[in-house]
């Protein structure tokens, strides 16, 4: 009987210590390192910040998207691990695209179009923690 109680206790402890980051999409919030390759722009690395919308938990906001500055916001919706960046003008640019989030929430892969003065810059970006 004592072994059964110990086994139950060990299982309860194991399940209570699960990494919540693996299961909680709120883990996406915070600083990410971006590596970006564009059809017009040179490869570049920079940091972005992601926050979750307070009214709609399926919406996230990226600050410094396409290295436009931390005072600019680009919004995306999230369903399961799929990202949808609806068309949105931001300053002198506009963006539209999509992406995926890895199951362990450590990598974000994006493909999007950035309409800039020189034309449409087709971007492949990877965000990592």
C-alpha cells in the first residue's frame, strides 16, 4: 500500500511540474530574436517584442516588425499553431502573410510580403528565443 501511495504522489508531482510554456500560448509574449531574409532587403537580425491583446486572446501584437521600430504594431491572429497576418498598413509600409509556431513554442516561422517604396519585399523570417 505504501508503494502505491508513493507512486501516486510521484505521478502527481511529475504532472504538476510540467513545463507550462509548452501548453500556454501566452508564453509567446516577450522578446524574440528575428533572422530575416528578403527579396529586396539584405539579410538582417534584430529583436522584436510580442504581446497578447487584452480583449481577444487569439490576437497578438508584434513591436518592431520588419524593423519598423518599437512604436509600431503589427497584429496577427493565432489558431492552433497557425499565424495569419491580415493586410495592414503601418506607416509607409503594408504587410500581409502567414506562419507557424513550433509545438514547443520556441520558434516562429513567418512568410510575408512587405510593400515598401522599392516594391514588394518577400520575406522569410524566423523568430527564436
